[in-house]
């Protein structure tokens, strides 16, 4: 029996990479072997992956030579960069370029590159309504990834461009409903009446696994994904079912959000303004039937809420 093809997963202990790592390890068909790329083999998550049969390799996106060695002999590679770690578009671009060159030099047959749209096509830096960030970006963690697409294309790396979206896990990190002064539960997501495309992080990994499995069909393709497209009112209704009490949707304006004084308020406020104003194009690019074709078990928002109800307790 031939050996399984190896998929090298950058950020295998993170949200997206971790989702793919788990998908590979729990795949009923056992189609691939997992090479988990991480900066620390001693972390609890890395050790847990090793205990489950993964090959754990230490490498850093800042080190092209290390990445090349980590990709050597792999059939596929999942590449995701983490803007939030250093909050620098310049750094994210350099990391993506390192990964593209390393994949090319290592002869990787299929790269799935986790990317996003260029928000400046909808909200250009000349738009006085939004602050310009890092001198030339509207939403740097979107725009830098979009710019980095060209590295894979120009180098001739066989790539699928996987455009992701808002993680529902953000509701575990401060975006869930909270109580106002009167004690009522209020959802303040700054989306106005526009639908938000959201997805469970683990489902990104399931979709990526299907793309690797179907291979040639997706080389050169852009695949835009989501789990559901829901308005603030619909999200509030789902939360109300979870909590067994009303949840009022009272969205902040984008300016109000940017003025909150929280970390990266301008970046996130600009992101929500893009989500809201480009909603038709953004959700339209994310054909849920196509996503379900790749991953029939795609979770609805209510599925995700049910699975996380303890963590979302109020």
C-alpha cells in the first residue's frame, strides 16, 4: 500500500490551521498524513497533535529556508498568515512571499492560500469616511492578503485561493450580546441592516481538506466560503433562542465603533464598514451550495451556538 500524501499545515495549532489539522486526523477516508508546522513543538497543542499521529515540524513564516525544509516532500501545503500577531501589513506580505518561494522551491504540488478580498476596491483610501491605516490600507489584514495573491501567481505555484470570512469564534471574544443598564441583552454588531457572512473556524479546515482531496479541479481557482449570511436581527434571534430571553439588535455606527478605544478599533471598524457596504458582492461571492458541496457537514450559526453554549453563557 502506498504511503499517504503529506499535507504541511502552517499554523497547525491556530484556528484555521488547527481546523485543517483536525480534519486530516479525523478524516474517515484517511486520505492524507499531517505535517503540523508550528513555532514550538513543546506547546500543549503541538504535543496533542503529535500524540494523535501528526509529524510536528518547527518552522517560522519569517524564515524562508526553514519553511522550505518544512515543505520538503509534502504534496500539499496550507498557508495562513496571522496579521494580528504583529499587526503589520509589511510583515504579513513578507511572510506570504517567504511561503510562496518556499513552496515553489520545495516543489509542493498544491498550495491552499488563505486569503481575503482587497477592501480598497469598495472603500478606497481616498474615501474620507474611513481612516487610512499603515499609510496605504483600508483594512490591512484583508488588503495585504489580497496583495500577496500575486506572489503565488507570479511564481507559478499551483494554488487555490481560499477566501475566508468572519469567524463566529469572534462571539467568544467580545462580540456576543451583553446587558445594557436596564439588564436587557443587546447585540451591537456594527452591520446596520446588511447581512454578515460568517463561518465556524473548524469548517474552514473541512473545506480545505476537500479542496486538497479534489486536487487539480481547484488549482488556480478562487474559492470564497461562508457558513451562513445573517443580518444582525437574525443573529440576535439566534442568540435569543440560545438564552431563552429577548436579544435586541442595536447596531453601533462605524464611527461609534472606531471611537470605542479598544485595540485595533479603526481596523475592525473599517472591516465592518466594508462588510456592510460591500455585502451584496461579498455574500454573493460566497455560494453556500458550493461550500456545502465541498463540506456537507457545514454548520449553521445555530449549530455553532449550540456547540458553544457553555462558553457563551451570560
